[in-house]
C-alpha cells in the first residue's frame, strides 16, 4: 500500500477520538406517521401534530448526529435491492466513466468525488439525483424573489437500470 494523499488527512483536532469505541443511540426515525390514514383515504396523511413531532425529531437527529436511520418509509425491499445493485455497478466503474456525468456549478446533480469537510477532502463519492424533474429551486434565497432555476438529472449510460 502506498502513501496517502495529504488532501485526505484531517488535522489532529478534527480526527475521531480513539477512546470512542462504539456509538450508541443512533437516531431511528419512523416515517409511519406520514402514512397514518385517519380517514381511510389513501391520499390522506397524518395529523399536523404528528408531522410537527416528526419534523422536530429529524431536526434533532441532524443537529446532534448529522445522520439518522429511517424505518417504515414504504419503499419495498425488492426495489431497494435493485437500487443498491445498480448503485454498486455504477460506483464500480472507472473514474473516467463516472466523471462523464460529473456535477458542477451549472449541472448540480450527478457524480461528485471531491467534497471537503473542514478543508480536507472527504473519502467518499456521491451520485445526486432527484425523483421528479425538473426540480424548481429559487434562484436567490430572498423570500420575495419569484425567479426559479430548474435542476435536471444526469444519467450514466451504465447501468441503464440506475435511471
């Protein structure tokens, strides 16, 4: 094994503490309140109080942990397995192939592998996409701005079933 690129090396104060052996209490978010059908109508959602509690729970998990596990999300196991298989095929490709759909300032969805945290390169690759196109995003963060920008997916040639 060769040398590690210094771009990946965290400053000592930002490295994990060796005394922490196991994390306990990782947040588990149950999304079933989103699908509670009080009226029996399949298009109805749960009451606003339940939704507010769920939003607070997600916010707390993000602030305290930065991530969480989701259960009762309604995505069937076979679909999750197909998505995972397609993702493994995509990420197993050469860097050259993956970078054909690299995201940038104009194309904000797609492949990316040079993200930084605390000015140090992250040891990860991502493929961002949205479930519905186009995604309309306010051009500016000002509340009175009516202009929007549209985000579109970039899809790889392989695997075709990732789309």
